[in-house]
C-alpha cells in the first residue's frame, strides 16, 4: 500500500518538475527501481504468510510418533534433537494419520487405526494434530486446511531429510484431513508413495486439483467413499476410488442420521482391512447400477490396506452392516453364477453358509444385506 502511495507521489513530483527533461528520466528510473523492489518484496507478504503469521499455523500443528515398545514422542519440525530422541526408523514403513473436522489426533478412530497398524506391523505411525483449527466452525476449519497442509508438507520433508524414504510414506486422512493430505502432497518437494482419502469432505470444497485431494498428489491415491452427496465427495478424484455399498449417501447399518456414522465408516472399513487385507474385494465397474445388475468387468482389487498400487478406476463392493464388515468374496461368486467361473484367487477366510435359504443370486440382488452377517462363520 505504502509503495503505491509513494509511487503516486513520485509520479506527481515528476509531472510538476517535468519541464526539466533530465529530472523526468531520473524520476522514471527511480520509479522503475522501486517497482522492481516492490515486486521482490510483495510475494513475501502474500495471504498465506499473513494467515500463518496471524493464526500461528507453524506453531499449532503437532506430530506424535508411535512405535512398538516405545513411548509416544512428539516430533518438532526443524528440531533435530526431537528426532534423534525418537524411535523413528528408516528401516520400516511410515504411516501418517490426519484427522478431520471437530476432531484431534487422539480421536476414537485415529486411535483404533494407530493400534491396528502397530498390532499388525512394526511401523512408524505418526498422528498429525490440527485440532487448534478443526475445533471450529466448519467454514473456518475448511479454509484453514490450506494453511495446515504446508505444515504437514514441511514435516514430511523434515523426516525425508532425516533418512525416511518417500516410497515408504503413506498418508491417510479422513474428511477434511483427506484434503489436507492431498494439499500437503501437492505442496511437498517429494512424491510420497501413497495417499488414502477416507471419505474426503464435500462441503465447501471446490476449485481445481490444487484445492483438494487428487491423483497427482502422490504416486498412488486411493479413496474410500462412504457418504457421497452429503458429507463426502462423489467424484472419483483418486487413481482408485472405492464405493462400498454404492458409496452412500447412507451405509447399511447406519440408519437415518446426519451422516456421522456413515462418514466414519470409511475409517472403520480401513481399520478392519489392516488385519484382513483381502477382506474387501471390490469389482471394477462403471457405477452402482451396473454393479447391482452384474454388469462389471472381471477386474477386481481390495479396498483398504491390501489395495495394489496399480489399481485404476472405480470399484464397487458390499459390506456387512456391522463388524466384521468384510464379506470377502461372497458376492464375487454370485456375480459369476451364470458364467460359472471359478474365483481367480485364493478365497479369503470368510466362507458362506450353504444352507441359507436365499439363492446366491437373490442374495446378491437383495436390496438389504442384513442377511450377510449370518453367513459369516
Ligand atoms: C507424483 O506421482 C504421480 C503419479 O505417478 C504423478 O501424477 C505426479 O505428477 C507426481 N508428482 C510429482 C511432484 O512428481
Ligand atoms: C454394461 O456396461 C457397459 C460398459 O461398462 C455398457 O456399455 C453397457 O451398456 C452395459 N450394459 C447394460 C445392460 O447396462
Ligand atoms: C447356516 O444358516 C442356517 C439357516 O439360517 C442356520 O440354521 C445355521 O446355523 C447356519 N450355519 C452356520 C454354520 O452358521
Ligand atoms: C482357516 C484359514 O483359512 N485361515 C487362513 C486365513 O487367512 C490367513 C492369511 O490370509 C491364512 O494364513 C490362514 O491360513
């Protein structure tokens, strides 16, 4: 602002003293040099740095590392000692979990997920905490993700500098946290192995790829849609997009509610998949209608932890209404009733109850899947 006032003054001064030709040129040179200086300085005072300074984003996004047989340890970006004291290891894979709106790093589901990872594998599990901003009006939380994401990016670059390989880094985010993961991936200098969006938030998310999670944010981006059209996005923004039970708007077993149960099913499915990587077998398909009318390709993959990084497109599957949610390949077999094809892979542990009254086809087409849990042995 001051720069422009000065500029005007100089222009005014030039026109007043304009009769003296030499002075005009000097004045013009001066203006040009100020202009150039202003151009150099202005980017340093952009909206982001102003917001970061005003809301202290750089001080209020926290990272805690969990390892087997190790005390939880807070890691501070730029603080080598906090890293040296920790159990962070470049020998094992790293999972970073980012919570959503009205949530914190130790929320119920992040906690379950962290425990599941550590039970199943010796990983570095890191929870990112942006609760300073997430416990707020949705609008504020939503707009703060643009400033939280660079802090996550700085953290990842920090641990990568310390020896963690980007190919070993997997970021998982729920709801707004999914977009934070994407924006962080967009922002950081390295390309992490994988980003998983668990029901990425829909409200107030608009604009191009640079404003949300998308497939360019990591080497592989998979998304689990559980409440499309309400709290979650419907669009297939990832490399592989999974739509359990059609992706919503309601997940079976949730009942009519504002979407909280349905929204967090994405977390539940993923957590279950950590122990049962092949439990959520999904078929590549053009849509839910095609899936329920058995008009899918024979390409399949696994939703959650067991997904292959080469999976591309939209995948559909059914789940049970209550835990355990995974149905293995039950419906897969029914898609092949007519073709009488054998399943192309070793069957998962879940087997069907052959004495059930429903035929395979009836069961598959049945609008409710309440009968599935009774099939689980
Ligand atoms: C990261 O990998 C994805 C998928 O291969 C690619 O689309 C994207 O451009 C890569 N980003 C960078 C910064 O290299
Ligand atoms: C089956 O799916 C294919 C492509 O996925 C589509 O072209 C075709 O129209 C579908 N068939 C029916 C009966 O909907
Ligand atoms: C199979 O289903 C029938 C009828 O629903 C039930 O009576 C039977 O106990 C089930 N068997 C197993 C092993 O779950
Ligand atoms: C009973 C049975 O088939 N158990 C199998 C369940 O799945 C695990 C891992 O996929 C196998 O190791 C078990 O043998």
